[in-house]
């Protein structure tokens, strides 16, 4: 059996996978972890990792979430966690019962079910999962362990602090919450790197313990909170100055002082070295909250690109897609595809592909119905939607990704080589006539069919509307004039500190007509070029702040009354 082959669950006891979800970045889940989550019948997860792991679980999985409750251990991770059932079968039965973690895990595994017990970091280093494993072993419940990236290893890597060098210095890991006097004495006597798991309000005390044990007060130290997430923040100091550094940064005193941190002590955490190695927090849009006025389906690849720049995308649909009021024209056209009425079909949007695909499924057809028909697509996203449908487009604009760009490459009708002179053009009800007129000029007959209607979407939640108008977003990406009009219509005008990025001159003109200052314009009409342009803007803004000796801030932090940068 392959090491990654899922073992069979027993008919009575089921099977439990103890899974490390990493320190926070969803991208740090291992392939084995994703495989186990996809096959889970029940998911038991700590609250802080639930969103990370639930995205990879199959639809309908039962979820068990941690709920520390009023009498829980004040130091998370140092005792047995208490778990509360919150799956759909129990939420209507009043207050759910709180039970011991090990018993909940074993109970969930009964009846042959596969259970994934997900914890933050690594099961063997960051939590006390061994107690639950021993309980499973005693009860005859088979289990396995999927290691995760431990916080003590992953967080320094994201903070730009290597733990070892070519000389292979000693590395010690200390949990300040449970460390004994002997432990502090041993690490204090060492000249190696010390990685301390502690909290914001106790990190200075941990530094004091190391100094008392023999470490020099001028030993470099870094402290990182919310490591590997876009809320990460790192301070560089020494053992003797860390308390003053946090005070000057107005981080402490704070009601959020109990938040966990990873502190690294040693020469490899020196400020000069970290300035060169801080790859994560120096991303061009690090921590920026960017509004993307598109649906999740449309914004998926754009949001992924923004995340690669360190941004936190927030998708707000401004347009809703509905079927045409009179579907008969669309039905006749789809039947015409099958009967050989068309030489070409041209898709101008992802929504057009979706509309045709839905009609195909309604009639029991699939991509084979396109056999013998040439397919054109405007833009890479439309082409990708066709490929996902099983259709490789014959024509995609080589230049501008627009109707005009498609016409530049479209061949004129030739009665010798083209047995049929008709083109099927499924489009939105508000589409322009540019493509139709251009195709007719090239000698083609066009069946211009309304495949779907676009209507203004419902307003976003009140919290989102307030963030838009109050400057809670750092930037907004406008991909068309209609997104400008609709966003202002359903949510209000973005605050003047928000960076406005537009996909082209027409969109920028509409934004200016609505009283918005356009800060960024894409060099060509592409959503990905627009994201690149915003990243370039952020990089220049960051470089200017550093050159002037100023702190690097986000646009939203400059609005009147803005709160200081969060550290959670």
C-alpha cells in the first residue's frame, strides 16, 4: 500500500486522522492533508483552523468545532480542548453539549466513519493530541497522523528569520507557558538560536528569563504575531529593548495582549539580515483589503492573483445574471447548433459560456455537439471557461482582448471555403453592437441572441457598505463602467482614501463622472494587467515611504480617525 493510500475504516470503530493544518496560511496544507479532508465523513477542528480545512472537505461533511467555553483553560493548547457539535443535525436542539475531545473524536468515528481531527500547526509539536491518540489506541480505534508545518518553524520562515546557517548552529524550541526554571537555564547557557512560543504580553518576561539565565541583553530578537497570514506583523529588537519597542509601537498595553507570538532569539534574527530576507511582509499589497466588484466565479483567478501580492480580496457582486425573458430564441439557436445551421459560435463572456452550457445540459447535450463548428472566445477567462466545458476555442484575439480585437483576427466569409455563412452570437441583453456590425461587414450572417440578462445585484451587507463609504477598503478594482455605476448604486461611493483602479479609459471616465479619483489604470484591458498595475502602484508607494524614512502603511490607515494597524 502506498504511504498516501487511505486505510480502510473499520466497520465498528471507523478511522481517525490527526491532521496538522499549519500556522495559518491555507497554502501550507500538505497534499496528504487535502487528500484526507476530501475523504472525511466527520471534521473535528479547532476554531482557528476551521476555515482553512473546511474548504477542502466534501460537501455535506459533519463538522465539530472547538468551543472553549467559560471554564476553559486560560492557556490554549496546554490542556484537553473542549469541543462543541455544530453540524446541521445539532444546531436546532438548543444549547449543544460540551464534551471531552477524545470521547467526541471516538464517538464521531463509530459506525465506520472517517474522522479528521484538525489542529493548528503540527499535532506533535503545537498541540497535545497525543492524549487523544492514546484514547483511540485504548479503545481500538485505528488512527494515523498527518504532520503539519509547525508554527515555530513556519512563522520564522515567513518573517524572514532563518533558524540555521552554514555553521549549523544549535536550535532550541521553548514554550514559555510551560517552561521550567531548568529549561530557561539550559537555553540561556546556549549560544544557539532559541524559538520561543509565547504571547504579546508575556514576551518581555520571556526575554527577561533568558537574560537572567545568561544571554546578553543586546542579543537580537524578533517577535511575530499572526504569522503566515496577511495580518502578520514583526518587530525587531533585542532581549533588553523588546518591552520598550512594543510600547513605542503602541502594541502594548492592549486587550489583545494574549494573542500568541513566535519570538526568535539569536544572531540570525538581527535587523540588518531581516531587512533583506523579509519576503512576505514586503509584498507590494501586503495586508491591503481590496474590493473586487465581481461574483466569486468571475473573481476566482483575479482574487488568487491579488493574494499572491499579499492582498486580502473581498468579492462583492454588482451584477446578477438571469435567464432571458423570452427563451425561445435561445432554444432555437441551440437546436441550430446540432442541426448544422452555423459555421461559427462566438462567446464574448464567461456568462455566455455558462448560458449555453446550461441549455446543453437541459437538452442532454455535451461538448460533442460543437463537432464541426468553429468556436471563438473573447478573452482568456472566456477561453478557460470553454476548456472547462471540454471545448478548445479555434480563435482567441491575438491582440486586444475585446470584441474589436476579435474582429481584427476574424476571417472574412469565403463562399469557397465556408460552406455555411452564419454565426451564432449568444450575448448579454446590454451588449454593444460592435461585434455584430463587424461580422456583417466581413460578409457573415449573424444570429444575435440574448442568452442572459444582467441586472443590478442586491446590496452587500451593511458592514461591507460601511467599509466602502468609510474607507475600510484600501483599493477597489473596477473592471467595467457598469461595475462603477452598480457599486455606487448598491453600496455608495468609495471613500477618498481608497485607491481606485480601472481597467481602461472608458471605465476611468465613468469613475470620474461619479466623483472618484482614478489612481491606477491597466496598460491594457485585462483584469490580470489591472491587478499587476495595482501591485506596481503599491510597490512604488512602499518604496517611497521607506526612502522618506516613514512607516509603511495601508491607504485605509490614513483616513481620519483610522485605528492603528491591527496585530491579530
